[in-house]
């Protein structure tokens, strides 16, 4: 059992769920995705979460993804899984995560229903208490905890972090001021690099990086520039990479997932532009737009390893 009650810091990698054209999980492609993130120095791996199309995995696929991640990582960095949705399924996935020896899990929102705070409290509490694994609570959509509700959940030592994908900065200020170092604070907004300069002063020292799946050196440059106060580099990366990619991401619903796979395919990873409904693949027009952006980015900021290039 993991007794290190600390949330990850730095840049968190969120591998995709690679599907082939037979709609089957491509295990070899997943292994290469995880190995690449480790080689690039990401500080944690979150498997079978939003980017991993958590909502569309069978139990067997989920077990396979978690087992592959834990085996490949082999204790180098923390491995967190995604649990959530239907409460019964969330508890089942939490148990699988424990059996496969993950370090913890990210608790995604319950299915569809917008519950009262007491209902959200019971939902999170039930999952947190079901194992001894670390738990990170995810603020977004129909699961946004108020300060008093969060305080009740902090009675459980398993709760080590809060990931915000909601973007209510007034609430974020209230929570970070009230609970401070009791929790690790993770920016989980779509393309978190866009908002990280606003989150960092509040105590958020970690973020989930979608672009780390295909241009992790850009995410690292950005993170390091923020940490050191190098505003010129931050501005440059905003102009050349982050905002152009984010503008494409915003063009269609579901691109928070499928655009990652498109980027990976463009730089030569064995991940096809294949997703499961209701997410849709990136259109050929937007694919070419992303390829154009990545070509310019990699010309100006080549990877030191030399293995990342537009194919």
C-alpha cells in the first residue's frame, strides 16, 4: 500500500487509449506512449482518465491499461488511474487499481446527475474509503465542491489533492487560502498551459499536459519558464505553440481527446486518428492545420532527443 500521502507535482502525463481500425486497444502503441512520457521526464502518469477515454473502456480494457502502466513505470513515478461515473463502477475500478498496485486514482464526476453538496460528499467519501490508495478529487462539470464540503473530505488521509477543471478562480482562491498545503493543487483545465500563469500564484504546482503526448519539450520549456519567471519565453511559447494549438482544440467538441491522437500521429507515434463515439476524429482540414503548427514549432524549438519530428 502507498503511504506517501503527497499529490504529484510538476507535469503529469495522460496517455491516450490507442485504438486500431478494428476498434481494439493497441497495447504496443500504449506502451510506447507511456515509455515516451517517462523518457521525457514527466513526473507522474495518469492512466485511463479523460485523455484515455475512460468513459468508453470495457472492464478488461481498463484492467489492461492499468496493468501496462504500472508494469512499465515500475515505481519510477506515481501512477494514478481514473475512477468515477456510476458509483458501482467507480468502486469496481478503485478495487482494480488497488489490486494492480497503482499509487492512487483521480476521481472523475458522477454520471450526469447534478447532486447537492451532501450527495457529492457521499459520492467522493464512498470511493475514498473503499481503498487505502491516494485520491485526487476532480472539480468539473457536475462535481464542484464548496469549501465546507471539501473540508469534510479532508478528514480522510487518502485525499491528497484537488484537480481543477472548472475554472472558477474565486472558488480556487477560497480553497487554496483555506486549505493551503493540506492538498496538492493540480490545474486540469483543457490545455492547462493556457491558464497555468493564473493558477501558479494560488499554489498550483502541477498540471496535466495534453501536448506532452507529442511535444513534451515544449510543455517542459513552458513550465520551467513559469517557475523561473522568464516571461519572454512564456510569451514566445504562447505565440508559437500554445495558443495556436488551443485555437484548433476549441473548433470542435471532443478535440480535447482526439487532437492529442492527431498530434501524436503527426510526429510519428503508432497512434491512429481513431476514437470512440461520441468523440469524433480530427477533420482533415484541422489535421493539416495542426501539422502546419507543429512543423513550425519543431523547426524553431527542436527536441534535444531528436526523436520528435513531423513525419
